[in-house]
C-alpha cells in the first residue's frame, strides 16, 4: 500500500458521535481531515482554535481543531468521504455530498442499518464501501462528544474483494481501532448488528441502561423473540449474520435453546457493564434529544421483508409501534413498556 493512498484527505460528513470521534482521532494522528455538519454551532466550535472538538470520556480523551463547514459552505472534492449521519438521513446526505465526491472516490458508510444500498443507488456501487461499527459514543453538545467504549470495527467492499483502497482504509481505521478487520461479507455483520440492535431499540423504550436491561431474567423471552425474528428474515434473504462483542447469532436462531440465548445475553451484559456509555443512542434520541429514532430505516424494513417472505414479526411490529408512540408524545418511557413487549 502506498503512502499516498494512506494519507489521502478525508471528508467526514456528519461530525456527531461516530464521525466526530473517528475524525478527531485521525486528525490527531496527522491525517488531513475536514468535517461537515448541519449544526452551525458545532461547526464553529470544531474550527475555533480556542475551542476545538473535545472528545471526552475514559477511552481516549483529546481536543483537536480542524477545518469544518456546513454543507452550504463547503467547496472542493474528496476521494474519501466518511458518511456518519443517522440512517434516516442517508439519502438526503448522500445527494448533498455527491458533488464533492471525486469520480474515482468512494463513500464509506459509518452507520447502523443497511445504508450501503441507499448510498450505492445514488453514487454507484463502485463508489461505496461498507462498514460495521459497534463502539459507543454520544454527542453532548457543540464541540463535545463523549467516547464511552471501544468495540468491533469492520470494513468491506460491497463485492467482497480485498482492494488496495480497502487496505489503505484499514490502515487509517486502525489508528482509531487497532483491532479493526477486513471482511469479505460486510452484510453478514450489518445483519448481525440489526439483530443486536433490536435489543437496543427495546432498551430505548425504558429507563434502565443497556447492561441492567439485558440482565433482567424475565426479559429473556423478549430478547429471544426480537433477535430470532430478525435472524429468520436474514436467513430468508440468504444472509448468515455474524456475531460480535458477546452477541452470538447462533444462540437466537429458530430452534436454538434457551440456555444458549441466556449465555449470549450474559456475555453481552459482561461486555456492556464496564462501559461509560450506559444507554443506547436510541434511548438518548428519545429521552435526551427528543427526536425521531432510526427505527423506520432499521427495524421497520426488517418486518416488511419478513411479511414478503411470509415470516411473522409480531415483536418487531409491536416495538416499532411503541417507539412511534414515544416519538409522538403519546407514551411515557418506562420499564413497564418492556413487560408489555414480552406479552406482545
């Protein structure tokens, strides 16, 4: 791999929890990083030498200053654009960044959900690279992001090939997460994250943190029901999801034992228990930021695919409906909501 490929400038589109944390680390390491964000106060803080972008928390605190712009201010083109907006803003953001993407460049999706096909439909599959991420971070306010825990980081070409650009990307990603890897099937990780994510969406409707919520023994039927529905749809789609950070897809496949599921849940609790990020981003969207979640581009499409395959997804449907009620101010966020989902 060439030094030129490794040091190619990077445009971070979406300087929130994910993009801000990754971008700050790469900037500190000497990479040429520019940020784009729609929050003007955040942009102003990042480029202000007296303030900068502060990454707080126990993992890797730092403060960096970097070029930062709102989309309307941005000029120029980049060969590497890291997209880190919420999944439901993917199409809008990809159309906005397209004029800034070099003809021989690519967009890397640092997002949850199946965003790569959306990006590929706008800029082309040959200009799209996939990623699976699971580290924990939260946007606190303009110029501040809390980095709560390290976790899996995987990158892959959509066609499964290991290319020079992917190897160069991995070298940069490892500046942030030394254990990052390349995969020949990024979709298997993304579907695994959807199954695990269904548990985080459920945690988001109550008050307990991730570890405490997963550890409630009476909720094991809910965890099994949600994950099994997602994995059943994945199997119908011809995907074999992969596990990470305690989540074992084999423990939630149709016909798997209760003991296997309990062991995987215990492993997830053990992984999440020490983390400074105690609650999911879904919970923060509902409880703190009072905004729409990503449920309509993550769980709702899985339920729709299930219907197409003749696979009932009652737990997912009930959870999606419950989150909509919370978003609309028609339901309070209480742990009783999870007991209701068990009975769904």
